């Protein structure tokens, strides 16, 4: 009997998921606050609703008699997936108890404690709460933010005063944190955990725009050119420490770190796929489709694809590059330099569309994958 998946959201990341589910023979239904997303045309049924509304999503899941609920790269979907799945007895990767530990970044920093790779931090709801902070440079950001929104570098208390209102505008809880700035090259770690065991982990380089705040991404490289095998072992120990501390036992967990003096420092982690289509870069590098691994695990309790994966094989050296432009720009595809015959090319906008503001600095217009 075919499985039925409820997807939360219909944006570009969900298109990736919907295509994978359809290829596996699943029936797919979806809901989203905005019905304009590209995934709407791909699903078997759609309902417009706020995916943060747990009761509304629950009723739609009951109405559709779905077998499981999933979403890719959408932070807002994670608490709803966990709550509805638990209420209906559906398989899920993340439990509400684990989410309670990570919904506030200051809380999980404290939970991880003095583990190697954690950074010093302080949280507050008023500018004055940070007057005694003495570690600069530092990063000011919402305790409940995502996607680099409201993330601002500060070099003194006066900077915190100047940046506070902008940063706090991106926090639903109206709480910010300041943490020590790690001056190092960025890496990502895409992982998959099964029954409490780290089954897959791949370290890649994360290249951001230096001229804009908040770590706005412009490229990813596989394999990493930043770490060696010794540093990789430290990375994996830190990943395992986080998973066990928070209680992640199954599913995909994405980490962002910085490497300073050969030591990795944890910047962010989240129990979802990243927003940069890293599954696709990993697929072109290793042949492993993490979308399929996740869907198989939810649908059948384990992944045959992951079980058959040979982690000792040589990986292909590949890169993702984002086609980006300033918000408000009218897209003219001839203005962008795209290499001939890329392995993969995806546009987020049609010709003549206006680039929407997300970060306020530089926005993704599309991306391509090339061999190094």
C-alpha cells in the first residue's frame, strides 16, 4: 500500500522533498500559509493554513489520513511536525521534549555546558542586560531566530545599543543573546542519526560574503579544504555530544561550525535539512540521496539506501555556488555568469521577477553545482 506524506510548506526546499516522495511512489499532500509556492502544482491535495497552527495541521492530517509528516529546511515546521506527529502517533524524528531544549539558543548553549567547541554567551531582553558583557568582538542575535536574520557583529557595548532594535525585531520572544565571536573559516556538517548512532556525517566548507553581516552564504565545497582528519575527529565528537545532550536519536541534524586554530566551535545546529540544498551537493559527491534516506526511515522504520551506502568510497569534489543579487533587483538571467554545462542549475525566479528581501543585503536568485 502506498504511503501518504503531508508536507508543511510548498517553497523551493519542499519541491525537493515532493519530487523525492513522488519518485518513491508516495501520495503527497501539503499545506502552507501562502498558496503561491512552486510546490502547490506538484501535490495531490493542498490546503491553505498557517503551519504554525498545530490544531489546524492536526485536523488536516486526520482528514487526509496521512502516514507521516515532514518538511525540509523550514525551521517553523519543526515544532508542528513534532507536536502533531506525537499527538497522532505518527513516526517522527524529533520529539517535543528535545525541541524544548533547543527553541532558545541560550538554553541549549547552557545545556551543552563546557564541552569543547561551545562558546561563552549571555542572553537578555533589554539593552542594559548586556552592559557587563566584556568579550569583544561578539555576535548579537535572536535566541529564537533562523536564517541569519537579526545576526549582527558588535565590537563594543555602544554597538549593541545601536543594533539592539534591529536584531530584536527578528525575535518572536523579544530576547537576544550575545556570544563570543569565533574568527575562523566556516564548515557545515550534514548528519543522519539512526537509533542513537551517528550513521552518516559529511563535513563541507561554507563560504559566506565577507562584506555583509550574518554569514550570508554564497558557496559550499565538498570535501572540506579547512579541516584535516584530526580536526574532523573533534568535529564528530562535538556532533555526538550535542546529539546525546539534546536527545536526538533519529533523523537529519545539520550543524554549522567555525574552525579557529584547528579547533571547531559550534555556531548553530538544527534537526532539519539546511536551506542550501546540501542534500543535492552531497548526492553529486557521494551518490547518497539524504531525502530518500529520511523518507525511507519515516515510512518503513529504517533506510535501505543508507544501509547499502559505502562510506569508504572516494567522493567527487564538487561545489555549490549561489546566484545572488540585491533585494528589489529585476531578474535578467543574462546578467549572471553561469559556467557552461554545470552539473545542476536551478533558478528561484523567472525572468523579469523582482528579488524579494529576506536578509536585506544579498538574496539567492538560484544556484548551480559544478565539479571542482
